[in-house]
C-alpha cells in the first residue's frame, strides 16, 4: 500500500492533467463583460440554469451512494470514503472519455451539462463497487474505475449516437450496465472462502441507520437525476412527475412485499434501504415520455416487487449456486429494475407514446448495455485477478483496519 497505490494514483492524475491540457476547454470565454462575448454569456446563463440539478445529482453521488455503502458494521470508513475516491476519479475520467467520443474536434468544451454526464458515468462505477464492497483493494478500485468508465462511454455512445434510443434516466446505460458489470467482475474475483459467509459481513443497529441516510438522500433527489439531461421545459417537467409517482408507489409495494416474505410479517431493513429506490431506476428510460400517471405507478410497483424478491431469493442464489457474491445486492436494486426500465421503454414506444424512437432501437440499447457490461466486466475481472494489486485475504474482508487507521478496537467494534 505505501508505495504501490500512491505512485499509481499520482501517475493517473498526472496523465489526466496532460489529457485535459491537450483536449479540454471551458465552453465560454471567462471575460463575459466584453461585448464580443455576448453569445458566450447567453450560453453561460443557460448552462447555469442546470446548476441546481447538478447539485442534486452531486449530492446523490457523494452522500446518497456514500452513506448507502455504510451498512457493514466494520466497513463504514471504506464504504463512504472509497465512494468519494471512486467518484472523484470517475468524474475526471468520464469527462475525458465522453468528450473524446462525442467530439471530433481537436479540443472539446465542457460546461455544467458535461459535469452532470460525468457524475452519471461515475454512478455506473459506484453501482459496480457495491457488488465488490469490502473485497477489493484501493489499487483494484482505481483500475476498475478507469476501465469501466471507458466501456461505459463506448456503450453510451452506441445507445445515443448509433441506436438513437431514449434513456433519459439511464435505466439501461447506468443501472443495468453498472450492475451487470459489477456482477461479472464479482464472479471472476469470487472467493470460495466466503461461500459460507463472513462474520464481518453483517450490519449493526447504527450502521443500518447510517445506510438509511443514504437511501433517503437518493430517494428525495431521484427526480432530479432522471430529469437532469431531459430537454428543458415539458420533457423535464414530465420526467420529474413520472419519477415522483414511481418512487411513491415503489415504497408502498416494498413495505408490503417485505412484510409478506419475512417471518411474522416484520420488515427487513435491507429491503427498505434498497428496494424503495427501485422505482426511480425503473422509470428512468421512459421518464420524459408522455406516459399516463397510472403507468408510472405501475412501473414503480413492479420495480418494488421485483427488487424485494431479488433480495430475498436471487442474491443468495447467485452467491451459493453461481459463485457471484453481491455484497450490496446491486442485482436487485439496479440490475433487475434497470431491465424493467428498458422493457418499459420498449412497451411505451410500441404503444405510440412517442414517435421519436423505435422499438428496435430501444431493444438494441438494452441488449448493448447488458452485453457490453458483461464483456467489459469479464476483461476487467481478469485484469484485477492478477495477484499484484494488493487484494486482502478472505479473513480480512469487510474490515476497515486493513486499509485505514481506525479508532481503538473496543470503540471500533
């Protein structure tokens, strides 16, 4: 750790600085007071209108996802702080990767919308990180972030530029992609020593409360996430309303199914922390389409139902039967609801809700998102298996003390 991680991290940041110097400029001239810059000033004003939405997305990335990762009793430092590290690296890589793919000029310009898209690319890696939480080294996280952002940018380019599909809330390109990328890497890095579980892969009362803070932030700001890059005006307004309704319906369904499946009808905190968010994931693809309010409620209800069943049955099945250990249950929170979102988009287009997209393009987008995720995750997993990245032993998984200075043991436990 002392030399391997610092030297690699510094080298990566230096490389990013060089790439920014060669290819990146701001979208406006900083001297807006001059008469010749009146056009740039107008562009800046329009861009600044997106800043509140960017702030909401930013809060989701750093507080929402960060605290959602703190449910493990001995991995709170790693959950929230590695989230910060991955996000900070990912947004820089996202700006570069998406900028180079979408622009043909020698240099490209960035503004607040590009900052939002960079945060979106970062969310993809944070989802994958959830499947690997507590089992990977900082060096492995750094490498995975870079590789996944590149693969994500390629798939996003295919979906938007080649297939001309709609995915404004990124059910397919972020959620399904991030989940299946992470699950594939988790399968390649599977630890047989963890087949029967690990004593530290548990929560305690206060760690679940911290994780619930992350859930609440994500839940409250999800309408901004799904509407941030929608066309200003009616499309953006529609995305906010559809997401709002879908999330509300998802919560009720989550509580109902959790009570139905648990002993004595009690609620499971894992379901409440995670499945209540599935409605925001599932409605993303068709968030800005003119679907009826009841359709948003149906999508949210189906997402909650599918997500709780996933946590109850699929997550343990994947771990014990398929050798894919998913620490946070990203399959159930992001993967399945992401697929539901992709299918909802296909149905909406088939029913004539919009004539701007085709069923074929939506189906190709869903297939591409899952296919590139699995392919990219396979390659990334094989690279991360090389035994030089400082991966901790099975015994030391889910333990902050491996990579962090922690308080005294009696306080830590």
